[in-house]
């Protein structure tokens, strides 16, 4: 997906476009951008404080180093992990040496790891439904990694979970 399309998708998710699909222009004396709330139908995958242990880092190229998701603080291994959105389980199993679960909704894939699945591929799930159990080992302290792809391109999961600054488009000049 081209960067312009990703930017448009981010604007749609963050609510910077009005009903006409045109960008809102912020007043000249606008305050600093507020943090975006979670997108409708999206929830955090684990209970506890809403803390990002390691942020999303966009790679410079598709094969370059980066962190294609966020690591979210969890309370302890064995915690319940919930579906971040409603959809169909696209994959539930082991990739390399780590248990993962991917939920698909349209062109969006949301993957959590290391999570032992309590669901099966093809099963329908709802946002907030327990889908697995957190395993240790991804971070020094308990955490769950959440990755989101839109039409095959990685994006920051915080676009959907909330927490990013809202985009504010100012008038030219």
C-alpha cells in the first residue's frame, strides 16, 4: 500500500476527516492535539495498566529493521488475552517457536503473541472475547506483542487502540 493510502487510512481511523471525507481544518489557535480514543469495536488485549513497553517502529523499507507492532504491559504469564476486534480467526498456532493468534476483519489482520490459542482457525470471535493465554518470554517483564496489518502493510496498532496524538490539519499559509 502506498504511503498516501496509509496516511488516509490513519486519518479515517483517527477521525480527522469529516462526513464529507474532506479534512477538517483546525482553528488557528488550536490547543495541542489530544490523544485519540480507541477505534469503535477495538479493545486492549490484556487487563491491567495501559502501558506500551516497546513502541511501533516503522521500518525504512519492507525488509529493514523495525518493530512491526507494540509490546503492551501485562500483569503475569497465564493472563487471559482477548480479541482486540471482532472477526474470524485467520491463524491460531505456532510460528517458528512462538504461539500466535491472528484475527481478520476485512483487510485488517491483528496478531497477538506469545499467546497459546483457546480458539481455532476459522472461528468467529468478538472484541473482548478471551482467545488465549499469555506465555512468558517475549519481553523481560510480562507483555503481549500486538501487530496490525492493513492490506498487507504494517501500521501502528495504536491507530486502533488509541493513544496516538490526533492528526490536526491546519489551513495553508
